[in-house]
C-alpha cells in the first residue's frame, strides 16, 4: 500500500505521478491524500486511486485488512514478535478480563486469550478496518 500526500491539489500533476507510481511491481493499493499545511493528516481523507483500498496481512493465525489510517507495524516479522510479546502479558486467571492499550491489530492477535475485547479508537477508518477484520 502506498499513500502519496500532496500539499495542494494539482490534478494533472497528481494523475501523472499516480500513474507512474501504480506501475510499481509490488503495489496492490494506491491512495492519494490532499493535505494542506494547516490540516492534520488525521482530518484529511485518503482517496483510493487504484486497488482494493486496504492491504491484507497475516500475523500468526489471524489475517487482517489495514487501510492508510490504521496503525500497523509494517515490518511483519517484527510485528508478529511485538504482538507475541503482548500475548504473554498477564491476564486474569480465568482469561475473562484482559485490559490492553494496544492497537487493533495486536488486539486481534491476542484475542484468543480474552473472554471479551473492548476497543477505544478515535479514528473512524481504523474502526471500519477492525469491523472488516472481524466480520
């Protein structure tokens, strides 16, 4: 997945650059974001130029789809080690309560140890990614 951020809209130049980038050999999804200097990236809306709009990654036994606003450790092997560390953090003896402050991907990875999952997420797109992963 590639997301190219532009500081202003220049459609002919944007299209020219996106066409060049899409020819990359391993790009499965290409986004662009118009992000003026006075705006936060999180308030901008990435637009899908080509592809399905998310990447699918398998960590351990769980597969997940991530968009450009979801947190994800892009080094998959290191991400799996990171999430495996989170998995061994102590939960209650019955495994019914496991409080965590980790990202959605890690929460899914360790979900087999918890009786319930509760997420608090402020990024709407990350919530949508989590729903796609679960259902």
